[in-house]
C-alpha cells in the first residue's frame, strides 16, 4: 500500500524570492482565470511547486477579510496540490479578483479547475 502525498504547505513551498516574483509578473508567462481567482505561472528549472497568494487591499480594506480569503486559498491548494506533477517545477501566483468573499467549497473547486488546466497545458 503506497502512501498518499502529504497534505502540508511548508515554508519551502512558498514563493519568497523578489527576483522570481518579478520574473513571474514581468510578462510572457501564462495565466488562467476561474473567477474569483486568477493564476499566473511559469515553469521552473528545479522540481517542486512554489506558490504565492495575493489578496489586494483594494478588494478588502480589513486585514481580517484578506487573511480569511488567503487562508481559504492556502487550504484549498494544500488539499489539492497533488494534481500537479511533483517532478516538474512551477512557480504559481494565485490572485484574488473579487470584492466579495466566497464559500470555501467554491474556492476549492476553482483551485482544482486552475491546477487541472495547468497540468493539461504543460
């Protein structure tokens, strides 16, 4: 019986490098939308997926609301990150587009949709 992939979201899986983030948003990279989320991504030379989550202050003035949406996105990604192949390297940025919060099951279904589209595209 093989072990299922661990459902964790460690610091090593987070996109922190300013150079890489600037390269990700510099243009020429692929993106998909599944409202209320957009994902911008590029392939990475080293295996593993690194993720950035962005919720704008323009959409949610209160930090409590921004943090809730980021927590929903993190949780949905953590539970469904096995969709992307671990041997390929990706840098992902999830960006929240809506001015309103969404239920966690809607966020999860959109994350699944986006991750599946990334997998099919490459």
